[in-house]
C-alpha cells in the first residue's frame, strides 16, 4: 500500500514515515501542498495524509481541489487545529478522517487501516494462488502451508503479484508500487528482487517459474486458474 504524506514539519514527517515503513507501507513525503498535488497527479496512492497548514497550498484546499477533479482517494487530515469548526471544514472539503496532533501512533495506525479497508474491499482478504496463501493482515505468506521468510520488499512484491489476479505487471508498475519517489531502484535491483523471491518460493516447493517472466512486458504468477479470495 502506497501513502503520500504531506507534512512541512521535518521531525514529524521523518518519524511518521519511519513508523509507517515499519508497518510495510510505502511512503512518499512532501513538504508543501503544491508538491503534494504534483505527486498525486503523477502517481497512484492508496491514501493521502495531509497537514492542514501546508505552505504554497494548504491541506484543505488540496483536498477540495482533488475532490473537484473527481479524485476519490482516501484523505486523512493531520493537524493541530482541533476546534469543531476546523474539523467541519476539513470533512466538508472531502476528507475521510481528521486526526489532531499530538496523535497516538497505535490509534493513527488503526485509522489508517480503516481508511485503506474502505478504499479496497479486498485489502484484508486472504489471497490464494495455487498452494500460495498471502495474508495482508499479518503481512505473511505461506506456500504449501510453509511460512515464507520474506523481507518487507519481497512480501510486498508477492502480495502485489497475488492481488493482480495473474495479470502481467510491467517493471514500471512494480517500481512505482514498491519504491518511493526518492529511492528509485536500478533495473538490476528489480531483477534481483524477482530472483530472491523465486528462490524462496522454490525452497518451499514451488516450481521455478511460479513467478513467470513475460518477456518484454513484465511478470505474473503462473496460471493455476483464478485466485480465490477467502
């Protein structure tokens, strides 16, 4: 899951980015509203977390502009302004939630999960593909009932492939989904990630081409029929 964080307080932005990364979210952080608008225009996100008092373009105006353009990505306002009038203004602008600083990280994480569930009805659903099972709730995957020892990036790639329903994912789609804007990988890094995932699947008993290369197009899971969503 990819999140855009628009926060001009560097200390808050860094700590929240690190906390979300520990929960296997991919985070792009920007320091002003105009940059946030540019990122939302250029990339696809599952959730936006917007400070209200952003420079150049405040969070309320940014949210309002996105909604006027038909963009319905979930939006969480994160702000020190806690009066009822402020909350009403944020919600009326199209925000889905309004969180007041200082926040409790556990509560904030629960609210993020709730918004992501709202935006994706299959977010918390167990994904099956042949003998593979991917559990987004636990960030775990098993093959033939064996737990796969995956790094966060390997797990995210496997979930992305399982969620795609066997469709071919281009290398650019994988890069956009798994890496933040400020850490673009080399082509060799993507190939190495695919190779490591294949090796760990093979150790659990999967065939060599369980993650199949569609030459010139990208990657997909080997066709075993339709995935089952439990």
